[in-house]
């Protein structure tokens, strides 16, 4: 008889041994998930708005800070989705200036990006904008703003007001 089959027969007879193994293994598994949550990649985006000196109104400037211990960087392109006053969805693809998109830990960096959609170039008339900034490592960062004041608002408030705007056209 092999060692594994003898061990399984022994464990079958001793329910106490299984309880001891479960008690010892469970805190290690719980600690694994706590550690994964604490070491996740977190990016804070601040000072979102139009770049200074921009006359074409095709750009977005923002400051980003990596508040986790893991090094990451932005992808070269990100998406802005917003709604026109006629409640029509509008999408823009922005390209971040330069090649230095790296986000070291606890250092804030300024970024400027531009879109090339010459037909719909004015961003000031969009409502309920969502900026989705993909990272090279980690989940995408989403920043939700109501209008051209570029003040971020919370998830539930954003979606509730957007729903009322789409259904009834009320702001």
C-alpha cells in the first residue's frame, strides 16, 4: 500500500486531524488575500483640466501619483467618453505626450494628452465624462466628472445623475 493511500485512510478515521489542518491553513489563506488587497496598485489623479496655453481646446492635462509600492506606467493612449447636450454619446482617444509615462511610488507627475478628432474637437460642451486610463500593470484608472469644471464625483452619484440625464434630459 502506498504512503498516500495509508495517509488518506488515517485521515478518514481521524476527523480531529482534518480540523487541525484546516485551522492551521485557514489563517495563511486569509492572510494571503489581505496581503494581496494591501499591495494592490493604486493611482490618484488630480488637477484634471485643460492644459495652460491651449488654444485648440483638444487637450487634457492632469497630475497622477502612484500611492502603492509597485512600479507601473500609463499606456500611451486612453479613452474619454462623454455626452453631448443632445444626449448623444461621444468618444475621444487621447495620446499622452512624451515617452516618460512611468509612475514611480509616491511621486506626482504632470501629464498632457491630445486627441486628433478634428470634427469634434471641443470638450467643453460634454457632460458626464469618464476618463479611462489603462496601466501597463494593474487595473485601469477611471475618473468620472460631471462637466467641464473637471471636478471628480463618486461612482453612484455619477451614474445616478447620468441616468437621469439620458432618460429625462435633466441636469
